[in-house]
C-alpha cells in the first residue's frame, strides 16, 4: 500500500483563530482534532489520577502515569495510554476512539488528539478519508502559515486555519509520549 500524497506545507498543528480546538496533520496524512491540554495530577502511589475534571483509577500497567490502563470513576470509560504516544479510549457504550498524546512536565498537563481519519492532497484538492463516513473533498491552498479550505465547486473560501503562536499549548506537534 502506498502512502497518500500530502502537501509538504500541511503537516503540523493548525488552529482557527478565536477557537480553542486544534487540528493536526501528521506527515503520513493522519488527521487529529483536539481540545486544549488539561491539568494532570497523579496520586503518590500511581493508582489514581485526575485529568482536568475526570477522575481515573488505574486498572492495568505499572509505568509512570499516564502510561497504562485507566477507568473513569464517574462514567466507566476506559483509556489505554501506550509508551509509543498512542491511546485507545473505550467508551462505556462500547464505542472506541484512538489518537495520540503527550504529557508535559513543564505544566503538568496531558494533551490528547483524537484520530479522525486520513487526508490526501493533489495540489488543488484535499480529501478527508473518514473511517465511518464518506470521503469529503474541498479545494485548498496552503503555505507555511495559512491553510484555507475552499468550496470544491465555487472555490469560495470556507475557513482559514493558521499556525498557532509558539506557546506551550500547541507544541510539540509530534511529541507522542515525550515529556517536555
């Protein structure tokens, strides 16, 4: 299987100015969406952690938190944080999501980015290949600082993404489990 064609200006993190959500494209075309990092507090014994407003209990693994398997004490959702910087979330209703994560010592936070699909480009169009929905194609332009989605029929501007300011909430783009 060959790798999809990706415009070299697209990999990295993007934002829509004024919104908190980040959008990330990996060099292999993986597309992730994320809310801001949340504070992470781990109990001294490593058996519990509080991530944002979510209380989690360790149900497997013995590595430094957040590595291992965790269960949300209030809702029953389960999280598996792996050393390669990927995670699997199994919701209490059985649905599963995957993504990438980074734990930053500098602000004691955990940032997850949910995998949404793959993107492919041909220089004029970008196609979002989604796991459970039909693929969607837009026109686009991109450079080092700006990515604009265009209506595929009229070529009217739909939305403009920008690179985030170089602050801790946006970096590192490909950090995985690296601690920063």
